[in-house]
């Protein structure tokens, strides 16, 4: 056929078989990757200290092998007080011994919510997303009453992220906490990570101090998070050491620390609002045993019996976890 002025010749190209087309696509993809890679500076997007997360959200960082039934009986008897409701979770990771008393319910988090916020901050530091030396600006909408001294600084003051991080835990500074939450992208960004870590009863709903108790967590969630950190998950070894060292300096010593044996070490964080008081931490006994504990007590407004109950339960737990037999602690009336 001889083409005319107004005709178009269409040459049909024979398609390659599927297998050959796949090989051709793979080769082109590899070539493009090599070309693009040559324009990216070495080291961009790489983090040499990225932690190795060895469990998924649905996997526990500890084994629950043996329930401490006698200790639980004593704890239940002590906690059985009018208008007080205690949630308790304890685990000794090495042995798998544990105690669970209403630990999977929702409780007001109070300042114990600062533990997952701290972990969120440390993960951002590990990834190079934030720098502990950077300055945060004190805005009026981030000022929180109650605990802490940053609320008294002039609006517009600069606060280093390191100072805010330490103040959030050591003196339970609510303004520092709000500044950190804001820097991390807000409450929703924090909640997404909490859920991803398997903390299904832990979330932020309001800025600190949240006196209404709308921020939630549970004793089980708190211990599970501490266990992940203690096992070397979620954060780097350096951040793990930093976190435990900061929590060891918590100034409020009237709850769990008041009930554990002299010579024990505890990295912990307390919480205290009108409707709830609690404490959570990692305890190392003088004999080298290590256990994780969280106690939350709901109460009538500012009922000081709840504070005493946390101390009493700490004594029972500390004695009970150190032996297989009945804890040698008498119940007071």
C-alpha cells in the first residue's frame, strides 16, 4: 500500500511476553534508583541509633507465668475501702510472676500521662526530628496551672526542650508538658503513637492539668510501656538510660517510694488530681530483683485515704514480690 497525502500508516509493535515485560520493568526501576541515588547526599534519612523493636503492639514484652494469688488476696483485702477503687498491675519480668487487680479498666491518667509523652519525645529525638538543645517558646495557650514553675515565666520566654523534658517528670510541670505535646504535633499525634505501641486505654483528651480527669490510661498500659522500655524497645539504649535517670529524680516520694524497702531504687512518675492518685515505676530491690508496678486509686475529691492506700499496697507488693510464700506484712484495720 502506498500512502496518500491524507492517509496515516500505523505500525503495530509486537508486545513482549509477560515474563520479559516484568524483567524489563525491574531493570528500568533499578536503573532509575541508581541514578536518583547518586544525587542524594550520603547519610540523609539514616539514623545509626534507631532502636530495634522486637515485638508488635499485640505482643507482650513480658511473660505472665504465675499469678501471685496470695498476694492478690492481701491486696484486694487492703483495697476494699468505702468509696475507693484501686487498679493494680505488677509483673516481675524475669520470673513471669504477676498480679492483676482491675488493671485493664480506664482510669484518669493525671500526671502519669507524662510517661507516654516522655517516650514519644524520646522516639522523636532518636529519629532526629527534634533536638534537646532547641528552644520552645512559652505561649499563653500552653500555660497550665498546678504543678511546675514554668507557668510563672513571662510569655514569650525560651525554654530548652531538655529543660522542659526534665521539668515535666521531675517536678511534674504541666506547662512544660503542654509545650512538649505541642512540639510533637499535638494530642492526636501522641495518641496515634500510644495506640501503635499497644496502649489501648491510654489517650490525651485535654491539655494539662486536666483536673476533670479526661486524659485516660490504665495500670496495665503503664506497666506494659515501662516493660517495653526496660526490655530495650521503642527507644535507643541512650534514651532508655536518660528516661530512667530522669524518672529516678522524681521529687514526689510520698507514694510508691514510701512503701518500698530501704535501699531499693525506683524510677517512677506520680499522678494526683482530685478524683485520683497513683504512681507507676520500675523497682530494683537491694537483692537485685526487678519488678514493674502501677497503682491507680479513684477516690472522692482529694480523699487522703487514697494516698495512704497507695503506700500500703506498695509495702504489700514489695514484700510479696520478694518471696514465693505469703508476704510477711500484716493488714492494718
